[in-house]
């Protein structure tokens, strides 16, 4: 059928990660950002003690602290959106080694088009099937960005 586990597995990693990020993680973070924004508005008049170097410092408004957290969440969303673009590049069509041997020349594009129609995400063939089969750099990058979001 013009496929190999060498292109199917990286493709499924990208598809499942892209769906999870776009359908669940980013919407959840957007909700968190909106809640933080509302709470900041509600608490703008509340003054609290700021902290620095594990010590009390200058007074700050609670809204300032909440808005800092909201900004961290928004930056996390931007990081995830940046990786999402690379997740949409799929290995399908590269077959066993990246050359596409034994597959129709338009097979990868057709798979990407059908995935895009079914998911609403703009999947496309990888710029280099050889690279897409040789590594999981984008999945590793996503893992790192998710770690940044978690630490924030």
C-alpha cells in the first residue's frame, strides 16, 4: 500500500500530538488565561506584600501578580503554536528510508490532504522525508515546550 512503519509511526506521533495540543492543551491554557485575567480585574484593588530573594519586598497589587501568571500562560500558548506548525509536517509518503520508493509520487500529499479534511488541521508532507524518518526532533521540541509550560 506504499507505506512503511518507518513513515507511519512518525506520522501518527505528529498527528496525535497535534490533535492533543490543538484540541485539548491550548484550549485549556486559553481558559486558564481568561480566568486569570478576570481574577486580576476583580482583585485590582488588593495590595499584598511582594517577595524577592525569599524575603518580603515592596507592595504589589494582586492583579499585577495574576497578570504576570497570565502572561506566562500566553507565552506558553505561543510556544506551543510555534511547535504545532512543525507537527503538521508529516513523514507519510517517505516509505521505508525517505525516498518514497514504491509509493505513488502524490501519496504523501494525498494523505496530508485527507488528514487535514478530517481534523481541520493543515497537515502537509514534510519538507524532507529523510529527516522526518531519521529523527523525532519536533516531538522532542514539543516535550521541551510542554515542560516550560508546566514549570511556568
